[in-house]
């Protein structure tokens, strides 16, 4: 598989995340999230997939603030990088330290693995390498893959005063773009308010389970609706942990859900892509 420049073995995929990008106007209130949950449960039953919402009953939607950082000409995104900060809120106040996620997202697995996303920071961080399954860009009933190589950093209290522009300095992978880094700012001057509702756990058998949720993204301030998403994610230590029959059941469920939810689905984009295209002048997307 290879190594990075310091001899560290290349990271391998440990997550499979399946995503459906949804039309935002379908989400008008908390019950509308559960309407999609009911649809998910029905398709799961039809496809022989377990679904339980016992662990999430009574949970209210969570609110998170999301911002993306890039240069005016989208130098990061044009080179398949994504730099995002997210803050969870509870009762109107931050519920935890801000989280910064640095991603290299690419349709080629080897290219994604070869990118060393490790940060240069004084504290801990987590690497998440995910295979992301989405519908085809132009029609329902198929699957395309992206590979998202992520470094997740929690900004502890002593790092809260770091400016947004300086966050890019923590990621050596951006060194090739160093001439542009001094001009980093909010992408399209947009702050996203995310409303996230946990829906339940899918069980594909052989120990392969996935927590699912639905989200609505809207602009903070005027609450302009941006996009919605349904996703579920499996975590595994080794590729062999994903039994072939379980994977096939997952594939069938994902395709069947596309057909059942056809009136909800928005094709050909991602949540990040929607934010980048808000003001026109779309970047060169690798998604």
C-alpha cells in the first residue's frame, strides 16, 4: 500500500458512509425528519434490513454552526481539499469545543490514501478515512464512490483565539498552496446552521450496523434553505469485517431507498458543493 514521507504506513479506509442529498423544502418541522425515518424503516423492512429507533426516541434535533474556509478563487476546493469548522450548540450556547475538519476528498482511492492529511498541532487529533457512497450524478438507482481522508481536530480552550485564516497553518498538506493561504476567509461569506436529527440504527447482519440521521442546512440570518441530507455510516477495523452478504444487503437497501425517496432527492451535488456555488462562479469540483 505504501508509506508517507516519514515512513508511516498509508491510512486505510475504516468507514463506509452512504449519503442521499435531499431537497431542503421537504424539511419544515421536526416531524418532517421522522417522516423520512418512517420511509427508511419501510424500505429496510422490504429489503430484510433491521431498523431500530429505540435509542433515539424523544431526542430533539441538534443545532450546529458550520463554516468553510478557502481563498477567494477556491484554491483549496479546486485541489480537492476542504477545510471546515463546526460548533455544536445547546440552549443557545456552545455545547463543546469547536471542531476543525480538514479533508482531501477524491474519487480515486489511491490518490486519497496517498495524501498525508495529518496536522501539525500541539494536541490530539483523529484520522477518519471514509468510503462515501452517493447516487449517480444524473439518475437514481446507481452508486458512485468518493473517498474522504479526514483529520479532525478539537480546538481546546487555549486554541479558541486562533483566527480562522490561521487554521490552515496547522495542515502541512496545504504547503503547496502557501502563496494563497494568507487570504483565507469564509466561503461565500456564509455561515451554515445545521439542524441534525438522529433517526435510528440499521442492521445489515453479521455485525454490520450503521447509525442514521437526517440534516437540514440553511443560512444563518435569513434562514435561506440550502440543502438536506440523509446518511448512515458503518465503522469497521478491517475490510474483512464487512461480510459480503451484509455489503450486498447494504447496496440493495441504498438503491431501493433512492427509488422510494425519489421525490426527496437532489442529484449531482454535495452539501459542501451547495455552499461553494451560492454566489455563482462554481469551482472545479472533485466531488
